[in-house]
C-alpha cells in the first residue's frame, strides 16, 4: 500500500474503535458557553492542538474543514456559523464520515442551538477539494497535513489557496520536529499515519506556507507534545516534536517578504517621545509594540530599540 492507503486504513480502524490520545497528546476541547460535546466525539479528539480561534470567527464565516475526524472541531466551528452549510467537512475515509455524522446527530440532542444541517460532510480529499474557487472564508485542518510527503503537502496547500476568498484564512494545527526526522522513521508508514514521523521542521513548515503564496502567517502557539526516545525509535538522542498552531492569510506577499508573527515586540528607549521609521512603524517610548520577525530584524539595527524574543504566541495587534 502507499502511505496514504495505510493512513486511510488506520483511521478507518480508529473510527470504529476510538483510541483516546491516539496520534498526539490529548488536547482538551475548547470550552464555549452552551456547547456540549458527545462522549464519543470527545474520545475521538485526535488533533495535536486546536484550529478553533474565536477571534477569527466573527461575522458568520463559511468554513471548510479538511479531515472531519470525529466531528469535534466541525461542531465547534458550527457554534460560530449557525446556518445551513456554514461548515463543510471533507473526509476521504468512509468509516470516519459515518461516525462523524452519528456524533453530530448526538450533538443535536445535547445542544438546542445546533442543527445537523449546519455541517455538511462531503466525500473527498485534500488534493482535490470538492469546493469552488474562492468560495470559503476559512479553511482548517488539524493534525493531517503533517502526514503528507512534501510534494503532496504542496498540492494540498495549493488547493486550500484556490478555494479561499481573497483575504481568507488557513487555520492549521500540526506537529513539527525540532530537528530533521531520520529516514528510517519517515519511511515507517504506520508511524506517519500516527503523526509521529512525517513532521517537518519549523522553518520547512513555514516555507511551504510562504511558497504557496500566503503573505502573513501568525503563530498562535508552539509547545512541546511528544518526545521520541532512543530505544523505541532507534535514535542516537531523543527527538522532540512540538505542536504548532498557525493562522495564514491569503494576502499578497510584500516586496520585502512575508510577515511572520511569532510574538516578538519592539520597544523604543531613545530620547524622543516616539520613534518613526517612515515605513509605517511608530513606537511610543517604553511601550512594547508587536512586530513581525521581518520588521524586528530591521528595527534591531537601531541601538535605541530593544527587540524581545519570540513568545510563540500572537493573536493580533501588531503594527505591520
């Protein structure tokens, strides 16, 4: 079988017999007022983080969710898009589609506000999304794209870019590797399906997004989630995997490069009340201002500007 066939078989198995904390460290589902989650849906919380960021979900957006899983995040997105077809979930594995539909049916019994028609589950895959060009506000995927080989990942990201409206957003949560994963692990299709051996490094991951055309990428969170030890994975030294949540914007890439926000700030400490670089960045003396990594590098050339380290968390408010 190809690695994609192995992955499909694997998730067909876990759709029928849920494994709590399967592919990543189990993450708690987002708590929202009036939202109740069916037990089986919670057991099938197979993601490594979350793609549901309330700040991005105003104005009743149309959401495309790639890889429905047990339906957890589709339900959470429907909380913000309460209309027919507000959330379209694309899933290639029949068993997973069936279980997700059943879980969502159970959700109607627990949540007065939810109707099954809010979420439409379609057969399809990430390489040929059954959605028209520039037709959705948001695309989301959780712990799926890390499974893809680089060429397949590039294809999936191009499909995402195609279906997003101008200014639309890609919300992703994936494992990344703190160092390149050795070939003997990358070639293990079962480990790849379990989100343990296909991860790219941070720089490789972000480069894929920029190469696709996303002009702004914001890091929502980056945290440790799994350590591959030397004995079980035949490694010379332990290899740390991290969970990375990002929001990427379909906006043009500036002439001087894409804006990547990792939580850095710039603080002016000179003699004037304000600093103006005449490029759109005005800093008030002593007050931290969020800046992208590109701007941080430029402002770091000034002796009276202090640049803080990346916090690996950013949720808006920058001056870029």
